[in-house]
């Protein structure tokens, strides 16, 4: 928490997860998205994130979408041939004693996000007000870049997940940095699927994608955060982000 505060973020304590060894803190943005900082008091082999942390250390582990109806999205995706596990009930207790409840839908392949929808009022879990204002000027998450091994297969899974109009918004392009990419739009955030193509690169996004695939496999590799108008771009110190590749744009 101290490191993210030093980077200019407002960080609020989340709470502990009943029946688990994890506890969290949140960095909530004006657009409603947030970063979850998570830690474990002791190892828990039943928690995938804890196992990944034990194997590979700190970094960007996972990402989620907010559906209106977790069960409905799971059913619709299943009808289009994509299996998701759930709905799975979850919850935690805040430091002030308030109990939160949510449901998740868990992905089978980690090129996809998981689903997380609130059962109790969302404002209990994702605070509103001044906690969403950050001294560094960040207002939201502009893009999440996801490292994938087969772009066409991943696009097929995303089309099954988002369906309908969302699938029509998927657009393919070829990027620099030795990557072939596609964009899936999720609200105000773009999910950029990135597959290595051609020669390896030694820096930038291409390097992040290749390192993610080599170390952790498919999944989120980097984020671009959105700045308020007039805010200066930020060069985040990698040590203070705890190995989460982040940059900014207006």
C-alpha cells in the first residue's frame, strides 16, 4: 500500500477473505474500475493466485469483467460453446465490519478474464467519493494487454464470452513491436490481445508479452492507465509497482 501511495494513488484497505488466508487493498478509479492489491498471511495451495505468487513472485496476475448477471453470462457463453465455472459465491469483511457478497464466474483458460458481480450493493465493495481521486491524475484503466499464444483461438473465446453486439466490436490489426493484436472493447477499457509474431524485441510491450508467456503463460501482461486532461504522463518505478507493467495516456 505504501508503494502505491508513493506513486500518487489513493489506496484504501479492503479486508480479509473468510476461510482464506488473503487480504486486500483497492485503488479505485473515477470510471469505476480498480486495482486489487492482494497478499497472503500464509501459503494456501487451494488458491490459484497464491500458488502463482509462490511460484513466480509479484506481478499482474488476473483481471475481471463486471457483468449485470453472472449466471446469465455463464449460461449465454455456454450456449455459444464456452464453458465457465460458476456462479461461485464469494465475500469478505471490511475493516469496519461490513460484510460484502459477490458471485464470480471462473475462466478455464487465462487469456480470458473472470467475471465478478456484486450481490450486496457495489459501493460497499468498491468505494465511491474522494477515494477515487488520485494525486497523480489517473482516472481509469484505458487498456489491458493480454498475452496469448494463438490470437484466432483467443478471439473465438472472446466472441463466445461477449456475444452479440460486443462480438461485432472486435477488430484485428497488426502492431509494431513484433506483435499481432486484436482489440475487444469492454465499456471504457480496451482489452488488447497480443500474440508474438516475428523477431523478438528487447523492450516495450513486445518484451512484456513475451516475458508473461514465458513465466506465467497466457494472461494480462500490462496496463495503460487513463489520465485526467492536463495531467502529466507518469513513468512508474517498477519496484514500487511490484512488477506490474504500467504506463499512462491522456
